[in-house]
C-alpha cells in the first residue's frame, strides 16, 4: 500500500495517548486506502475507543500525527458511537435522528423543506429503514437502531466512517445484516470504513485490512499478514496460537495462562455457530 | 445560650444532626440529593394538616413523609425517577398550600417550618424525636453494607442477592424518617443541606468509607451546633447558617481533594 | 339555572382586573415553562430546574427589601445560581446533583435571611407565603409587559437552541465533532431555564414552579413520538392548568366564603392529574 500513489483516506503515525497518567495508545501507526473496509480488532480495554476518539479530535494525543483526507471531523468523518442508550422517553422518530445528522448543529427550528425531507428519506431507504422510519428510536431493536445511526452518520456524505463496536449486543442475524449493509454502502459510495470490534469473524468476508490492537500497540495489514501466530505473539508479548476452524478464526493464548496484568490470555476467543 | 430552656434544643439538635450525618453520607454516595430535598418539603404540609385536624405535629409530618415515599416510589415505576420526585413534591406542596389557606393564617409558623427555628422544643417532644432518630440510625446501620454495595453497582448488589429496588425503598423510608425529625429545627427547605454538606466534605477528606461515615456524623453535629450558636447570637434564621455552613463544608472538601491530586 | 350561575361568574371573571393580569402573566409563564421543560426533562435536569426556582426565591424576597420589581429579583438570583452551578461544573450525574444541592442549600439560606429581614423591617408578614407559594392575584399590572417580554425572549432562545440541544441529548460526542459547543449551549439552556422558572416562581411560587416546568413536559414526552408534538402537548397542558387554575381559584371564593382556594393548588392538581392519566394511555402522533 505504501507504494500506492493515491493519498490515504486516513494516516495515523506514532500516535500515543495517555489518559490520567495511564498510557492507552503507544506509538500506533497505520494508514487506510480510500474505499477500504478496515476492522479495528482488539479485546475490551485494548484502546479501540480511544483510538477512534483521537481520530475524531475528542481526545488530545500526547504524541504523533493523524491526517485525514477532507479536513474537519464533522464534515469529513461520520461517526457511530459505542452503544447509544436511546432513552425510551426521547420523543424522536428514526426519521428525526437521521435529520439531526444533516443539520443538528444549526441553530433554530428546522423549517419544512422538501429537499431536506427527500434527503432524509433517501438515506433511510439506503439503510433499509423505511419500514420503521416513523417509530420512536427508543422502541426499535438494536439492529434497527444501529441502521438508523449509520444513516445519521452517512447523510452528510463523509469520506470516512468510524463505527465503535456497532456489532456488540446484536444477534447473529442483525450482525450479518449490518455488516452486509456497510459493505454495500462502501462499495457504492466509495466510503472508507474503520469499524471496531472484539470479534473479527463477522468481518472476515468484507475486511480489506485489519488493525489489531493489544496493550495499546498495533499491527496492521491484510488479515492473512496480521492474524498469524508469530505476528500476534510479538504484539502480545507471549505465545499466541491462531486456529482456523471451518472458515473461522480463533486467537488463543497458550494454555489460557493468566497475563501479567491479570487478564485472561484467551481473548478474543470466538466460538460461534457457523453461518 | 445554655439556659435550661435552650438545653432541650441542644439535645434535639445533636440527635437530629448525628442522624442526618449518618444518613447523609449515603445520600451523597448514592446520588439521592433530589429525593433528600423533596422528602422534607413533601412532609412539611403535614404540619398544617396536623394543625387543622388537631393532632400531634410530628404525626402529621410523618404521615406526609410517608405519602412522599409512596408517591416517589409509585411514580418512579412508570417514568423517570427525577420526574417522579418533582411531581410528588409539587403535589404534596400543592395540598399544603390548600391546607394553609384554609387554616388560620400564621405566616410565622409557615416561615419557621420552612426555614427552621431554634426555640420551642419541649421536653415531651424529645422522646418521639429520639425514638424516630434511633429507628432511622438503626436501619441505616443494619443496611450499611447493602447500601454501600448497591451504590457502587446495582448489578453487583443484585448478584449478591440484594434487590436494588427494595434497597431504594428502604433508603427512601430512612431518609424520610431522618429528615422529618430534623424538619422542625432546621426547616423543611434546609434539612437536606445539613445532610449533604457535611457528608460531601467527609467523602472528600478520606477514601475510607467507614472513616468517612464517622467524619460525616461529626461534621454534621458541629455544623448544627455552630448554626444554633450563630442563630442565637445574631437572631438570624438558623436555616441561613445551615445552608451557608453546608456550602462551606463542601468547598473545603473540594479544596482538600484538589490539593491532594 | 346552574348554567346562568356559571355565566354570571364567567362574566365577573373576565372583567376582574387582577384576573386579567394573572391570565396574561400566568399564561406566559406556563407557555415558557412547558417549552423549556421538555428540554429540561430530556437532559435530566429536573433537579437543576427545581433548584433554580427555589434559589430564585432569594431574589424574590430581596426585591421586597430593595423595592425592585419581583421578576427582576427572581431572575437575577436564578441566573446567579445557574452561573454558580456552571462554575462548580461536574460531569457525572451524581456529582452534578450534589453541586446542585449545595448551591440550592446556600441559596435557600439567603432566602431565609432576606425573608427574615422582610418580616422584621417591613410589615409584610405574608412575604414567606407569597414568595414561596405564589401571588397570582397580587401581581402588579405593570409587570405584564416585562413578563411577556421575558417570555418572548425565552421562547426565541429555545427555538434557536432547538437542534443543538437535541443533538447533544442524542450523544454529546456526536455534537462535539459537528462543531457544537456543548458546554456553551448547555449553559445557554440553563439561562433560559432561569428565565422560565423566575416567571413561574412569580406566579405560582418558587417551590411550586417545578409543577409547570416538569409536569406538562413529562406528559408531552410520554404521549408524543416527535419533539415538536411533545412541546405542543406540554404547552397546551401548561396553559390549560394555569388558566383553569385561575378560574377555579376565582370561583372558589364562592365555595368557602372568606377563604379562597389558592391558584397554585389547582394548577398542581390539574398537572399531576394529567400526568397520572397519561400513564394509563399509549402514545399519539
């Protein structure tokens, strides 16, 4: 990818972040080619959310650079935060949430506007959310809410879309639907996607690139290059086995020994039925 | 200031302040400030009801405090807790305005109940106050660990067999008791200041929960004593000093905490 | 016969000077409180709203001492308290509630002091009751213009903050990356909240103004699917409760001669009754 002449959609170099004295990210570097679908994989607490928040400018890094094609985060980056808890009392329909993605930062009441309505309707159609567009978001299922939030993030046609654990708490069918939807959208609109997850398996069919985070450090490349015993053992600092069973990947620490920091070394272990 | 007439006031103030400090510690760590403010205000019309019906004032206050607990708990089941608290509060106060308008207008009485008065504690009143205070303290001490655990994490408490819902109700009852007895002295509006001010300072002065609890009780008693002494000297309302000293305690706690880190 | 009685009461009602002032000022207060209340409940600031109202009573009681217009006093103190809460600012909900409580305690302490001065220096023995429980029928006719002006200003500000407030309620991070200054918008909302509560404190009383702020908004949020509908329901209910309350209080002078029933009681009763009823119903459009 380094030999490619096109500018990367996102370039992160030697990024370090410390929060209240603790090092969360330690010289993390990777770059994403335009239009690629990248999985940001790591266990809970490995720094995935901090990395995404740094890219968005919500966290100030202690070192390193982040360059993003297109400029300011609000314009160029769409963002789906980690499990939004939709308040069941919030009087917003799915349609209104998508509308807020368009002009929620503006002052004043939104005036009736045919162009705005059409754009919201088109976006709802693109994420296949027309069926529940007029229900309260708080009443929707997890998969439906996720689709609404993706529409919210995409309505301003960003070049880069960041999603923080969008697949957590979804059932297997919704996971497949959301991944398929994201894949279709990126293919069609040429958006670059960076999606964080603790389980890489649902993403294997669509992932062009993987950024694997552990203990604040990262390796990146294609799945074939990165998800290997030798590479991950070096990243974790102890022996890791990568087992491929029925087209699924299991990352296992030898013997399930306990790590120095007390966490069990068998994360992320993925045992799930074959689709 | 220390005449035999005032002696009863000192005794009562010490009892209610110690109880307030004990219960207040949990008000602060459980984040129950709004309920702590709403309950005594909901209880306050009980005094007017008692005057109209010709029953004992404390009985009236306890009765309305019970209505407050029921209201907050009942409305909370179908809606946000803070909305439930707010609406219970205004409902009972609304009833209070009606009762006040129908009784003999006594502005001085209303003012005393809202903002507190030092004088006028008779020996006969000490017994019920001490009894209710003991009940509230005993209940707090018995529930000490469940209260702490469910404040840290409701899930954790549930895993240990403590139902968070029941603890919430139990704590509402404890707060209602502790505040009702303090109401005639400190006033309905400022009871909770005595609860949260010293307790918030205690929490910032130490990281050890049981030491914090002891500090909270101590600071609360000192606050009440100072407020009475100052009110006696200046003839200004005691509520003014309780509110001010509560804020001062919080400020000191925050400054100490800030200096540490 | 009952109808003709009712009509004659109604005729007197409309021609009564204090009633006309109460209808105008109370209506403005109800409208603003309902609109601001929807955002207040959404943002989980019911306690802050109640606290600002309570603290505003210090201003109300000081205005009696200083001879200021009550609304000016109520608002000055509420705005001061809003600034205090913002300065002591805390993120976590529990800590925020605690800060609110501390400011509330200090403010009510001042109310106690000012009311004491009111009662000792002047002969206004009813100060505590009128400041804390409202004085709907004792509003000076001169306040109508000022009160409606403040109401219009608060409504305009709410309209301006409408979308950013909703986006923040959805997720503060999303708002930040879109360039919304989350803290500034939050503070602006609290200032508008201070305007709303000082208006209703003047009419139905400082400690009862929470009824107009929280009750109609909570009903609207229960019934509506969209924010606009929630606000419309809240506004309608707020007006109904206030005007209905004024009428019933006026009429009550005939029920128990010598002792009229307080407006605040009726307003609160209508609102809480409506809230209880909406709990039984599903959602409308």
